[in-house]
C-alpha cells in the first residue's frame, strides 16, 4: 500500500500509566490509540526515567517576562503567509508515518535550511547548526540550534513539534494538518522571525521536529535519552502540538496543560501568554504521555505543553484521519496559529536571556 510500510505483527514494549511495560503488537498499539489510551513505546528506551534519578538539577526559578520591547518588535514581523504555504506543501504528502515518512522529513529539512539561508545574516550563520537526529526507522528528527553567546550558562532552551502523522486505520491517508502540521509550521515561523531579527541568544536555543510521536513518543524519547546520556542541561522544553483549531461556539483561547508538566515553567508560560498574546489561556489536562514533552519530563528535564484550546474543545473529530485537512472547516485558523508563533518567539527570547 502506498505510503504505508509497517509490520503490524511486530511486538513492541509499551508502558501505560501506572502499569509495568507490556508486550503489544503494532496493530494493538494502533487499536489502543484509537481508544484514547496514551502510552510510551519503550522498546528502545526502557530506562529513560533512570536518568532523572541520576541527575541532580535543582528546581529552576524562572524570571518573569522582562523584554517587552524586544519581543514585541519581533512578534510584529510574524505572518500567516509562510505557515499557510508551508502547511499546504506539508499536507500534500499522503501520510507522514515514521515507517515511510522520509520524503516529508527531507522536505522539512530542506525548508529549515532554506529559511536559515534566506533570513540569517552572515554574522548570525556561524551560530547556527542544523542536523538530522537519525532513527533506525528512517524518518529522522530534525534539530536546528542557535548557539548561545554566554560563556557561563549553556543550558538549552528547546521548542518542539512532531512532524509525523497517522490514521487510526493505518492504510488511510493522514495529511496531519492540525496534528501536528500546525505545530511544525508554527515553530518554523517563529524560527524565521527570530533569524530575520538578528537574534543571538545568551543560552542556546534549539528547535526540534520529532519523528514518530504517534508511535509512542519514539523520536523524542531517543533525543531526550541522548541528551541525558551526554549530561546536557536543559533549561526549558516547550511542546507545540496542535495549534490551529478554534471550535465553533467556543471562546478563542490557548490551552495551557497543567498535568505531567513542570509547575514553575508552566507558571512562566502563563505569564508569557498574558504579556504577549491577544487571547487568554485556559488551564487544561491531556493525561499521561500525551505528547513529546512527556519524554523530557521522564528524563528529568523541565517541560511544558501548550495546545490549541481546552483539551475537550480540541480537534478530536478530525485528527488521525483523512479529515485532518486545512480546508475541512473554518474552525482551522491560521490567525490562531499566529498566536502560538508569538508565544514561541516570546518563550525563546525570554528564556534564553541570562
């Protein structure tokens, strides 16, 4: 079948909330996901939480927003045009699963490189590295890094989204416009605006586009494990997963996840929304292992997750199907996505300042 190559009988080791890991086939994983059961696939990273026990990073006290003039100047350069064009192309791939999503990943990598070449000044380019984090399944994660200027604080500030898509019925097209094409192009637009502004962070800032979130947070677990194994310090990690949907009849809001996240960083995230966005936040919960921030939490790093709305008002009817398209409804909003690009810019600038 075009766009699909996965052994549905392959056994994997899966961890669900409050339970010991169990063996499940890939088909059983798909069935569990269709029932709303969230999990880590820990086949390749069975002991990620051990790094959290070994690490001694103390709780971080985050400084309240203080760069209003600088952040506002960059925010004013954000646009919906780039995200629309990029998402139209990204969703033209029939599906983007980890097993056959190499072409969409290569396109995204080329786009990150293009954005860098077109927007970074000659003096900024030496600060930037763009790499593929290789995975055995073929669709690699992508990491764009703007190195920090500080000689004393090299703790990393991470913004992330996941590039893969899936359908509950595995042979169905999965354009993944909202989940998570929206987050993918949201942070790409913030990356573009930061580069165009000449932004040089004090702490290093990284943009991550993970592979294989839909298979049980496989890509982000691999990256988090690699960072923990190298004893790298992460100052803050923020996940942008689904940023486009404003359910008809509801108030436009930013959903700030408050379960399985770092409390101090979440509080700071709310302050950023209040300071820089034109819409309010609403506290909401998404449960265990609901997106890639969970991998970083499991490894002992401070992480947060911001979603398009209160969780119950998110785009549940269309994601993980052929209906997850830009044109499915006027509820899909590029103006709403722009609010999340504002948040990403503010987060990167505020938290990378020592």
